C-alpha cells in the first residue's frame, strides 16, 4: 500500500501521472515533463516534496550530537536561520544519506532527509545518540508537509499567493530559513534556481498549493525535479551515492569538514584510505540518451553512469558517472570517454558541473536551449 | 485514447498504415506516446536492413526510457522519417501522422493478419 501526501488528491485532480517513489504515490509529471522543466527554468513551478522527512533534533546536546553525526560541521551555523548541506556517514565512510540541517534556535535543529532511507536514518540517528548518551530528543515530523516553489519568479509568486509571508522572507538570504506562524520557509531547493522550500502543517498544504496555483505557479512532477537537479549538478541519493560510496567518490568531498579534530562518524575510515574512484559530469557527443547503469570506458578504466537524462535546457544528453581515478586524481573536464548506449560505444566527454546555472548553460560552446 | 479504425496495430503498440506504393508506415500509438512521456530522441533506424517480424527497426527515447520499435511483419526497412531528428516531440503531438519507419513487407498478406482497432483496444485496455 503506497503512502499519500496531503496533496495527493490535488495531484490526481490536476492530471498527475502517479508513480511509486520510495513507497509514496507521487506525480511523475502532469502531462509534459519538458514543459514543467522549462517553467521552473524560466518562470515558477512547484513540487510536492512532502515524502521527504523533517526530523527535529532538540536538546542541550543537539549541536554536539550533530557535530558527531554529520560529516559537515554544524558549528558553521553560528546563528539561527542558517542552513547546511551534509552527508551522514556510516562507520566505513559510506553515505547513509545526504540532507540539509537548519539551525532553528538555541540547541534546536531540523534535519530534512530523503524519503527512501528516512526510517533507517531515524533509527541510525537514535542509535548514535544513545550510544554516546547525548541529551537530545529526535522527533520525526510526519505531521509536516513540504512544498518547493522554484524558478526566477518563485519568490514573487509566493508573495502574490501569501502576502503575509513577504515581510519575513523578502530579505531572506540563500541557504537561510525563517520560522513564521505559517511554517518554516527556507531559501533552498533542488533545481539550481532561486526559490523557497516551505515546511508547514500537512493539513495546511492543500490550501497553499491551491493559492500558488492561482498565482500561476505550475505544478511539476518528480520527473522534472530529476532533470533540473541533474542539470544543476546535484546528486541523487540512491543513484549517485549510497552506503558503499564515500563522499570523495561521490563529488561530495567539499561537504566533509576536516578543519578541526572533530570526531564524526566515518572520519577514521575516510582518513585510512584514499579514494579509488570519482564521480564526474558527462556530456554525450554522439546520439542517444545516457541512462543510469550504462557502462563507461575512460582512460583511467571502466566505470558506470549513475544518473543520466536528456537535458531539456541544453538539448543534449548529460549524466554523472563513477569512474576510476588516475593516480589519485579526478579525470579532468574535456577528457574523451565512451559510454555504451544500447550496445554501441558512443563518444562522450567529461564535463564540469553544474551543467546549467540559473537558466543558462555553463558548457562552453553550447547555448542554453528554450 | 485515440485508436483510428483505418489502421492496423501490434500488441507492442505500433500502428501500421498501408501506403499506395506497396510499403507500410509504422509509428507508435496514442497509448504508447502517452505512456512514454515526452519523446526526446528517435533514431537508430535500420534503413536497408531486412528484418523478421518482431525485430527492432528503430528506437524511441523519452524522458523516461528507451523503447524499440519493432517490425510488425517481415520486410525491408526502406525509409526513416528524418523530420523526427529535429522534432521528436511530433510523436507526442501527432502520433498517427508522425510515422517512424517505412517497410516493404515480404508478404503483404501478413499486414492484414495484424490486429484491427477493436482487437488492439481490447488488448491495450487490459494493460
């Protein structure tokens, strides 16, 4: 039996093609994934991301606990309102999940984790907490829903739909959040565009969704969310990294904070071995569409596509691939490789990520498509 | 979903139209394009190849997945609809106008043995 968010009825009514996503029945698209993608790049679209789990971490040891649990350092969140992207590692240094942690107040944090590993994440957090006897309350908040409004017109659209939110959010900086009587509003997202993620009581979500729709924000499915995040160079947990890959093998080494002697889960393992593989961006030069699990031949050895798609903004196929490092180094952008596209070895090139930033191509020699 | 009465069909969701020159046009049905989602690439057409019925003659890639287009009957692939190179979305917009490949059937009678609209509807409705 698939789980439903409180927006499920509205999705079906709006023509959503519902699919099983990590045990949740969610819209893949509402007719055209490509049009939804373009709306987010050029205007404003919204996503129901209520399947993701908010976990509140509160108590006198909250900061101490998170500094031990997470590979990035929440001590960077000096004042309430700041947010941080981090991996949560297992003792062998593999990625259990990637998440955003919000500093809400004194010893009060909120962690937003992916839907698939959510239950395992909470169990893991509780185990780490009780092993070290941290004085912390860990509360999964299934009573909350989350709506992401994304695109160059996203912020104005929210203010058009909910004028009362403007004073609190107009000066909100990127990667910051604010608590309002209507819920937590964060200037974060998973598309490479500006916008907000709004965390609110699940029962309030349909009314906000309807108000946003009335402000011409286009409902978008998880299909467009996937092509948008890939263009923006953002990893997808379960596809691009999991418990068997380290941050350095997943292009996430920048999120691991080793600036102090902080003891965090996985640190010893990360420091005892050097990464053998790297995650790189790939563009297909030949014809076809890159898909996950396709085989890759690079000068440094054989690897595999972890996420692949047709990029609506660029009009070509792009991907992430995990390939061997060459003498410890990440193979550099411009390196020609081959990908096995439907039984045919096809020319491709290692490419810098992100592929697209704020609506524009960042690939040299290519212009952003419509 | 639209299933024109004047065409023949396969259980793999191709439609088939007999042309005046003795060839047949092969495309994908309205049901097929709806299930695939936005088509972003059509190609790998085996023009010049002689195929057995059920052999792949081209490929259609959507945002979601790649799908083979099968020869509905044995025959030689004589043409690929090159307008689909630049406009693959025509398969979504006008599935029954946008043919993908043309075949010269080895045996014309094979074409008449394919599913008619009612039989296809019965099969597709169950899936």
